[in-house]
C-alpha cells in the first residue's frame, strides 16, 4: 500500500509541474503574439484574415493558461486532502 501512495504522490507532483508548464506556455503565447504578427502580416496570403489569426493565437494562449490554472488548483487540493488524511 505504501508503494501505491508513493506513486500517487509522484504523479500529483508531476501533474502540478505540468500545470505550471501549461501556464508558462500560455503566457509565452501572449508574449510572442505582438512579435510574430508583423511577419505574418507581411504575407499577402494571410493579410485579409489577420484579425482571425490574432483571435486564434490569443484563444490558444487563454486555453493553455486556463488549463494550467485548473490543473494546478486541482492538484493543490488533492495534495491538501492527502496531507490532512495522514
């Protein structure tokens, strides 16, 4: 039983780290959009749909950040519950 608990704790830590990575990736997308959009706007093919491309990039950033926050929150709650039962 101790081995299973240890694996569960390691998995919770991994999930917590993964949540933080998702949050950082979301912030990175927000940081890079203003830098990348001018080079995308230079391409004639994408010129008419630049607002849609911007919307999609920002949506990806929101989804990444939101998913990371959700994962971190859930795993912190799991860790609190497991610590209170000990």
